[in-house]
């Protein structure tokens, strides 16, 4: 074999080896991400949100979900809680020394989130990168501003908009002009069911069971005009004060010291007697 053939073969082997080396070598230009904490949102048991010039919002996790314990006592909206807790699992491509906190807007922070005793301080949003500075432990990190935006201004923003809790299952709903109740496993309407099926009655009861308000506000500022009584399957009773019917339906739960505001369409379905599905479609 001629020397030129050996040289070409050697060069080919060298090129192949170099190609394999560069293809298989670990990449060093990928961004390094730093976790803000070792906490997991699913394991959190307590949450405290502090803002300058605002009353702290305190929540705790119980067996049947998250509850606001201060400054009001109410069921919490689980989705809003999870949004607030997301920061504990956030990762950042920048970790900076915690010195000179003033330049990051962290002396003091604009808001603090305390999860199971660990504090996350939120500072300025960088105008160039649109990232927010967060003080966690002994370092400052930059994260997407959505984490800061997820923190509520007031406790009422964290309150559940569901009129009834998941364990509050109606067995009897008594309005001023009619009553729907379950007897021996069968739903009945006090004014006569007519052509209504069990599905029609169950659909109406589910409207109440799953009713979600547009917003939740502090307890009744006005005296209730009427009252709606609900008996639950667990044997307890619930009285809802009707504060207003138009333009929004406003119902007050005295046990929670909260009032729930519903839109006109849902209000009409809740306050009207059950109707067959065909009739409901015609009146929409």
C-alpha cells in the first residue's frame, strides 16, 4: 500500500475520532439553574403573605384543604394557593450575593412569602430583563415576575368563590316559593314535579352545589331581604341571607361572615324552580 493511502486512512480515522469527541463530550454552554429552595409545594403546611401597608394573610393546610386563618376565617381557593406556592420550586439562571440589597429593592422587600418558616422576599423587576429579584436564604435570584404577581393584595382574593365546600352536599334547598328535597333517595319539588325527570332536579341541585361566585366580599353590609335554607347530608343546616337579587345575586353566609356575588345568568337558574332541559335552553 502506498504511503499516500496510509496517510488518507490515518486522516480519516483522525477526523472520525474528533467528530465523535465533539459529539459525545458534555456540553458546557447550557445554562445552569439554581433552585430557590428545597421545598415542595405539595408538602407545604403553612403560608404567610406580607405586603407593605397591608394586613398579613395567613393560611394553613388542614385535612380537607387550605384555610385562611387571618385576617379572616374562610376556605381558601386552592388554585390561588398553588399559584402563590409555586415560587418555592422556581429555578433561576442567576444567583447573586445578598449584599447591597437596596439596589435590588430588597431592603425591605416589597412583599414577603413565608412557607413553613422559610422566607422569600420579592424586590424590584429589572427593566431590561423583565425579571424580578427574590431574596431566598443567603442569595438573591432572578425569576419571572409571575411569581410576585401571584401574591394577593387582600385576603378576600385568596378566599374560595365556591358557595358550598366540597363536603357540603345539599339534601334539601328551601327558597321562598318552593323547596327541592331528597326523600328516600328520590328528589322532589314541593309545587309538583310535572314533567320533570330526576335528571332535571339533580341538575338544578348541582347548580347550587357547584355555584361559584364572581367575587367574595366581607360579610353583609345590609340586612338580608330573604333567607334560603339548605339542609346538608351530614345533618348540618345552612342559612343564606339574600342581600340582593338584581343586578347581581348577593348571598351572605353568616357562619363565614362573607358574601358571595353571582352573575345574572346563574342567579336566574338558582332562584327559579327546576325546569326540563328543553325549557332551560329556550329561556337562555
